[in-house]
């Protein structure tokens, strides 16, 4: 008796099957990481930095819509970070909230990875530096 098809290997789909091209495209697309995984990775790194505290902000009626995902205090400076999956962007309301925090003096930005956060955080000591909110991480801000 044969063990049957390998559940780890997707069966071939004949080209003449309806939706065959869409199925092949979906299989070829790289798997994207969940936002919660990115948040957990960032918070794990934050937790081992001396003089730093960070937490995930959960949206409620009290916090309001668009509040950044991460609330970080880096040696006394507020850092507000919106986390997105690769290929995604903040909504207009999320960008407005980041701009509001930026005007108040926080270091703000949006990231899709720990590496993008690390590129942004090097500017924490420069109160005049502002992230380019049209792209993730530090972008080409000046």
C-alpha cells in the first residue's frame, strides 16, 4: 500500500484547469511574515537594550484610531513606530498620527523589519532629524 501524496508537495495543476495561472502565481509568491512576528522580533531586541523600554499599543476607544503600534522610550526620548508587513504602507490616519507625534518631538517612523527600526533608531540623539514618512525605516531623510 502506498503512503499517498506527500502533503508537503503541492500537486501539479494542468494548464487548462480554471484558475491554474492564479494558483501557480500564488504558490510562486514569497511567503510574507505576519505583522505580529515583526512586532515580537522588534520588542525582543528592545527588551535587551539598556535604558530602553517598549510596548505594543493595542487600539482601543481610548487610544483612538491610527495610534502607532510601538511605544518606545529610548534613553528618555519618545519613539513611535508603525509596523507594517513587507509591501504594505501606513494608512492616511496612521501617517497623520505619526506626524502629530513628530511635531511634539518624538522620533517617528514606520518599519517592515528590525533592520529598518535599527536604521531609524541611530537618529534618536538628534532632535532635529525627521524620518521621510513616504518610505519605511530611515529612508533618505535629512
